[in-house]
């Protein structure tokens, strides 16, 4: 949802496939999506399971966020609908995360979705205990672009080769094992690195005053895709993405109100070192 929101804010038409409960939280969430101008016609309503609840805690020293993700909830039971096929095939990108595969029902739906479309973007979110190495492996095999952080990279690499203790070794091993075309590693205050099988590009972060880091990775991915889908250079794409991550980190919440003009003005000021 966060990625779809930020894509919409950047002028990219985005659609969300999910599921909420038939409860007051579900009603509020649908209304929230409508306020964000995100289409809700593919958000299913579950009569048996409650709308998702996530408790986020922020370490006051490191600003790292930990999550308590309640299970099972409505989005664990997203059902397959044949009407999704045209949307998936026509989309420039299909973004999915590992959390959605924690339950068999939604996992099977996701596997069917991955039979369609031409560009699959896997946003890895390893939140213990909500993942299994075998499922992550299956999703990696369907991905064209994989986005993850440094810790997730080394953990996944260790499942196959415990001697992979460095980033370059882990990246090479995963490219050799899977058929992905691209990988993006987010590194917080350090920045981000973009890889293909034969290419690496490092880009530094923009300095910012942290309000909270919730949703910063989602905003980074949205900005990355907005630039990539318009055929911008790797340098311009990473610059836009890390700037967006800093812009959202300086604001409270994952989906703060802003316009594309607001963000472009922020980026312009940062480049001129006037704000």
C-alpha cells in the first residue's frame, strides 16, 4: 500500500490487491485509501478474519523500527480472481513482498499472480517469524528486480553458503543462483547500491533529520520505479530514490501528505544546499 501511495503521488497510476475485514478498521482503511486516491475495487472484504493490526516500535537511540505483526488477519486470505489477469499483464511492474506469502492462501494467490506480467519487483521484508527460506527462494526465482537491505542480503546468502560474509560475495552468489536482472540494496544513512550481474553503482544518502524511518524503504522503491519506468539513467534513478527516502524519513508516518511539487522542491533545495 505504501509503495502504491508514493507511486500515485509521483504521477504513476497504481492499483492495490489486498483484503480487509468486515469491521470498523476495514471501513476506515477503505476510506483512507479513497482519501489517498488509491483504487479500492480490488481490495477484498473478509467476513471471518479481522483487518490487519501492526504495532511498530522505534528504538530512541538507533531509530530502527521493530514490528509486531498480528496473524492471521484478512490479508492472509487474499483469494485469486481471474479478473486480475488483464491488470497484471498490462502493468509496467508488479510489486510484491515476502510478508504476503506467510499464509498458504495468499501465498498460492501470489504464486498465480507471478505467472503473469513482465516485470516482477520483489520487496523483501524478513520479519521473524513470518517467513520460511523455501518460500523466499521460490519468490526470488520469480523476481526480475529484488530490493532488500544489507542484513537481509547476508541472511539470505547464508542459507546457501555460510561463508558469504561480504556484500559482493553474497550478491554474486545470488545472481548465480537466481535469474534476477537487478538488485537494489538499501543501506539507511549510507545510501543504496544498485547491481546487475555485471554492474555496480553506489549512491550516497541525503543528510536528513529523522522523524521516523517507517515507510522510508517503500518510498525509496516507489521513487526508484517512477524513474526506472520512465527510462532514466541509473544515477538519476538512485538520486531520486535516496532523496525520496530522506524526504519521507524527515516526516512522521509512512504516507505523509505531500505533492510531487513538494518533493521536487525539496530535492532542488538539497542540491543547492539551502535546506
